[in-house]
C-alpha cells in the first residue's frame, strides 16, 4: 500500500509538474488574455505620462519620417482602466507581469521630469527607449533605481544636463545610447565602470575635452560612436585595447595629432571614421593590419604624404574617403584593383602625375570616383570606360594637356552625376551629342570647358537631367533642351548670352536655383504663368536696364535675390512686400535706383545691400523688426539721417555700413554686442566719444569661435556670400567674401573731436582701425597695445599730440600704420613693424624724432606714394588669381578692380591663428550634390 501511494504520489507530482510547465509554456507563447500588469507599475506609468506634454515638433517629425517612422503620441493609449502590458510602447514579462521594456521613440514627448517616484516601481526594466523626443529637463536621476537595466536608449531628445555619476549603478548595462541630445561637460568617468557594455553611442552632443583613457577598459565594446561633439586633444592609445570593436566613429570633432599605432590591434574593425578633425601625419600604416575593414574615412584632416601601394591588403574595402587632406604623390592604381571597392573619394588633395587604374580584368564594382581638385595631368585613361557600374564621376580641374576623346564616357550608362568641369582641354564638347550617351544622368557639370550647343530637334537628353552647370563655357544662347520640366538647378553664369531672359524659365515647375550672373542680358521676358518653386535668383553683372520687373514679386517662394551690378533704375517695387516672409537676402547694390527704402518688407532678411545707388530719405524704422538681420549696407547713397541708434536692438547685426551718405549728428554711447564690422566713414557725424564708448562691443573683444569650413567661415546664407568695400592699408579693398572672424572699425572722414576712447583697447579681435580725417585730439591711447589682432591702423589727418605708444611696436600682425598730419612728438618706436613703414607714414609731424625715424627716412630716394602704390599693385597682380581662388569671389566688371594684399594678409593671419582652411562644406554629400550647389539644395 505504501508503494502504491508512493507510485500514486509520484504520478500526481509528475502530472502537476507537467501541468504547471504546460501552463507556463502556454502563458509565455500565447497572447495574454488576463491583466498581467502590476497595479503599482501601472500607476507609476500613468504618473510618468502626466509629467510630460505631447509636442508638435518638426524636428522629431522629419527625423522619424527619415527613419520610416511616423511620430505619434504613444501615451494616448495609456488609460487607467486597462492593462498596461497592452499599452503602446510597453512590453511585459508574461510570467511575472513586470514591465521589461519601455519604448517611447517618436512619441513627440517634451517637458521636464519632476520626480523619480514614477519609475521607482519599474525595477525589472531591461530596455528603456525614449528616443526622438524633446525632453529638456533632468532624466538620469529618474532611472538610478532601475538597477537591472541592460539596455538604455535616450537618443534623439533635448536633454541638456550633465550625466550624473549615478549611472554607474546600472551595472548590468550592455547597451547605452545617449546620442543626439545636448549633454555637455566631460564624459563622466563612471561610464568606465560599466564593464559589460558592448554598445556605446555618445554622438551628436557637446562633450568637450579629451577622449578619456579609461575608454580602453571597456573591453567588451563592439560599437563606439563619439561623432560630432567638441572633443579635442589626442586619441588615447588605450583605444587599441578594444579588441572586439567592429565600429569606431570619432568624426566631426577637434582631435589633433596622429592616429596611434595601437589601432593596428583593432583587427575586428569593419568601419573606421575619423573624418572632420585636425589629425595629421602620414597615412597610418597600422591601419593596413585591419583586414576586415570595409569603410575607411579620413576626410577633412591634415594628413600628408602618399597613399601606400599595398593598400590592397585591405581586401574587403568598399569605401575609402581621404578627401580634403594634403595627400600627395601618385594616386596608387592598386586602389582600383581591390575587388570589393565601390566608393573612392580623394578630392581636394595634392595628388599629381597621371591617373591610372591598374590591370582591370573584370568590370569593377566602383560606383563613386571623385578625384576632383588635385594636380592630376595627362590624358584621361581610356580604361575608365571599363567602370560600367559608375554612378558618380568627378574629375574636375584635371589638366588633360591636350584633346580629349569624350566618347570614352559613352560606356558609362549608369552615370547619374558627372563632373568634367575645368579640364584645360582644347576640345570643344558638342553638348547635344554628349548628352545622347546617357539615359540616367541627373547632374552634369561642364563648367570651364568650351561647349557648343545647338537647338536642333529632337535633342537627345536624359529625361532625368535636373541639374546643369555650364558656367564659363562660352555659350552665346540658352540651349532649348533646358526647357525641361524636371530642371531644378541651372547655372549658366559667366557666359556671353545676350538679349532677353526667356519667359518660359519662370514656368518650369521644379526650378529652384537659377544663376544668370555675368552675362550680357538686357531684360526679362515675363510670363503669365509662374513657377512657384524658384528660391534662388542670381542675375548680377548683366546689362539689365529699366525698372525691376514686377513679376519677381510673384515668385512667392524666393529666398535669395541678387540683382547687383546692373543698370536698373526707378524705385524698389513696393510689391516686393509679397516676399517679406520668404526673402532672406536682397542685394541691389551698384544700380541706379532712387527713392527711399520701402517700409514693412524685411521680416526675415539676413542681408540687405542697397549700396551704390541714388536712394534718399531716412532708414525705415521698420527695420527694427528685422530680428534676423546680420548685414545692412547702404553705402554711397544720399540718405540724410541721424545715427540709427535703434539698430542696436537687432540681436544678430554683425555688419553695418553707412559709408558715404549724409548721416549727421553725434553718435552717443550704444551697445552692439554682435557687431564685427562698422563703417560710418565719409558722413557728417560730429561730437566726441566717451572713454568707455566701446565697452559693450563685445563681439570684437572675443569672437569665441573658430571656423574650418567655408560654409562656416564666410558671412552669408546658403550658397550666398556677402561682400563689401573697405579701406585697409591705405587702399580700397573689395572683400568678395567676408571672413566671419574679420573685424573692422572705420570712423574716418567725419568731424569727430575729443580724445580717442581708451576703451578701444578692449577690441582685442580688431583687424582694421581707421580714425583718419577727423578732429581727434589728445594722446593716442596706450591701450591700443592690447589690439593683438590689428593689421591696419590709420589715425592720420587729426590733431593728435604726444608720443606714439611704444606698445604698438609689439603688435606682430600690424603691418600698416599711418600717423601723418598730426601734432605728434617724441621718439618713434623701434619695433620691426615701424622699420618697415614708409617715411610718408610720419610726415607733417615735425616733433617726431629718433633713430627709427632716421632709419626709415634716411634714403632720399624713398619712393613717392605714387611709386609705392604702383609697386604694390605690380606685386598684387602676381597674387591676384591666388587670392580669387582662396576667397572664391569676383569683382564687378563695370567698375575697376580694387586690389589689396590686405585680403591675402587677412587669410594668412587667419591660417596662422587657426587650423587650415578647407574648401568644402562640412556635411558635403558628394553622391548627391553638384560642386557649386550648397548642401541645403534638394536634389529631386
């Protein structure tokens, strides 16, 4: 009996276990039909929900849509009387009912966390996803009690506080993503104690300082991303301890030095990106050990030397980007023989010699080849025809040294982007025949070549062609095939096209960018139907006459309008008020416009340039509402007004030019915190300036920012660059682009009196100071010795007395000074800068003396000012083309070029103070955008 009961008990126990197992299995696999959610966790989640608000954010909307996710309020489904395990974004453990995953990505949530109580009952979370929101307050303190977290994703939010050290309590974390927030302060050392981490993403924040050496302790990491922060200093060699890394991104920071040799230990890496830093040295040979690399990006640094021929050891390489460095020597043909290579970008380097592709037996996989802007020469190799998978090809500025057989490109049937600009060939390109080669071509740039185009019909043109660049091609007529409904970008500048601009251009439904500048157009043909998409209209340097055409007012999407350097007359059309909600740049300089500036048409302007016209009246007070205005230039008109003190309320104003008008009266103390260039010369201002006049001109005291890329370096918006004329080093100089670090104060040609304010010494970033031709008296303030960036100083034709401050001799960048026509006395300073001056810089100051003056004026054959100017201009002729290449501008052809090596010096000064100047925008998308179009342009 005892045995029976034992058997029975065993059988019953077995059935019970099986029953329980079956129940548990069913419970795990089936959709729960009962309420699993623990009440205390449901209440915590509801409290959590109530601490936020649902926002309608365009930022998260576009990001989420880019990811293929439509943002919506997930928490709207969270109701008190329902099972929280069925709420959107919640995942529960089907056995225990505990919440183990919270995913609130793309929920449009915002606001601040007010307490941590709402999450205290969620200890069993294994994943927390709050991405793509706009939280602005503290969050990390909320999750200190979530000690069982293994995955934490707070990316794509607006968190801005420091990461607290309490993150170390999350000791089970394997996944940590804090990217795309506003975190600042040093990367917290507590992260170094998260020894189980395999994934760490801190990208798109504002972490400063060096990469901490403890990063090498995270030996399990397979993914490390520090992209786009403010990281500086050298790369720690300890990163070489991360043997399991497959992905490493340190790009878009301020990292210096060489890549450590310890990188050779990272033999599991498949992607390495250190682009957009300040790294130097030769190609890191240690990288050749990384035989699993598929992507190597070294772009926008300062690497030198050659690319090794044994780069073929990277046999799995698909992407190699070494663009915008100083690589030199011969471009290794072996690179193109790597079987897997698909993308090669080596533009903007110093490669020379002949372009060769090596022994190519089978059709290569290469899809992108960009070697533009190097020193390559010789014939374009005919073997390029074997790259039949090419989608993008850019070989501009290639010195072909002779004729080119353009039929070699006819085999590249998949081409979508082709840039053959500036080939230095004598061969003319028959555009009609050339276009017949391609059926998928969307972007074509033949600028700088001799192009012939007839209007024969039918024209064999790619139906997908939407961007065409024919700048400087010598064409005399607009090709008829341009009348293409897909055309979005058209650049026909710098040609010989005359007559009327055809009216059908305004009907093209997708045309967004039109550059007609530097031709001989005389007028516009209007149209009863206007395309609504045109945003950029550039028509400067033509022969347009008559009134500004009123149909421009119908281009309701216009953002940039440049009609400068023409012969337009009449008044500025009042109907341009139609554009006040879209127009960002309006340049009407160098025309014959009269009347006043219209009221109420400048809501979002960043640049207003109406210089060199015949405008009259006063500056409209409505400009005070132009809160985005950065540049206001009204020089050389007939404005008759007092100083516009009210402009100081414009928060973004950086350039103010009132030169050569009839402004008058005193200019009392005012505050211009962002002003960097002010030119009020040749007016009728009078009165004295208080000693603390410049105290609140803080932008000239400390700019606080350096710029490495042209889209950051120069004043302007989108593609557009502001320009101006400035007196510098005694010459009128045209700044065809204005460096954002450039500063100048020109008060010359007025009736100012009294002492020069001692507060001028606060403007430590000042490059040009011109106070000449006034009635200033008293001493030259010794505080000018603090102007360590000063290049040009002119205080001539005043009533200054006393000695020239000895401190000026210590200013290393000061290359031009003029003290003539004053009442100065005493010894001339003996600094090197003074010994380089001409004797005329001191004339009509009979009280000056000393060995320095005798040395400067000892030669009775000292060149006259006229002879000196001629000598300077001869030197300028030699560097003029180089200057134009650096600053990328041009001078109106209907007026003489104003030349000055001051431009060159300013560039040199900039380069000596900061990192090297690179030529392309920071986020330039090579596969999509043509060379002359800004990255902000759409491509479809």
